[in-house]
C-alpha cells in the first residue's frame, strides 16, 4: 500500500511536466493566441481549429488546452464582454455573463480549497511539533 502512495506524487508531477511541455508547444506555435503574461479567453471550439491546423499533435493540444483553461489566470481573464481570440490572435466572440459568472465561481472554489489545504497543513504541522515536544521530554 505504501508503494501506491509513494508513486502517486511522482505520477502527478510527471503529468504536470507533460502538460507544461505540451503547452510550451502551443506557446511557440501560436504566440498571438497563447501568452502566459497576457492570458486571454480562447474562441469557443478552438481545439478543432488547432487540430485542423496540424502544427501540434491532437493529444498534445488536448493536454495543453486542459491545463491552460483551468489556470487561475485563465479564469481571471473570463470577464463579461472581453473578446475571445482565435488561433491567429484575432477577436472571435466575447465572454458572456454566464461564462464570467462560472469563472468567478470556479475561482472561489479553488481559493476555498487552497485555504482548506493550507489550514489542514498548519494543523498537521502543529500536531507534529506537539508530538516532537512530548517525545523530547521523555
């Protein structure tokens, strides 16, 4: 059982590395669309356009997009009325109120989850310190 637990973080970091490598391909192939310092909402259906353009493999596009659109900066970019961009970086639709509201809700959920994890880690750290002090007294 410990072996399963030990491999899980490694698999997660491997997955993250693969996602970041795939995203780097999109950043290089489509610099007017994908920019980490200026994250903008993407055109609805951009995945099909990217696949049809054939600059990056379908698997890598899916992996990269999944990471990109779940980032905090992407959710923050989804403000009502903001232009979405196509594979050339040109305007292709706008963010609706519903999409903006959804992004705000996701940000709240992410922040709440992070706060809960931080609080749990602080509790764990306090318990560890108490146990260390008790063991040291013996």
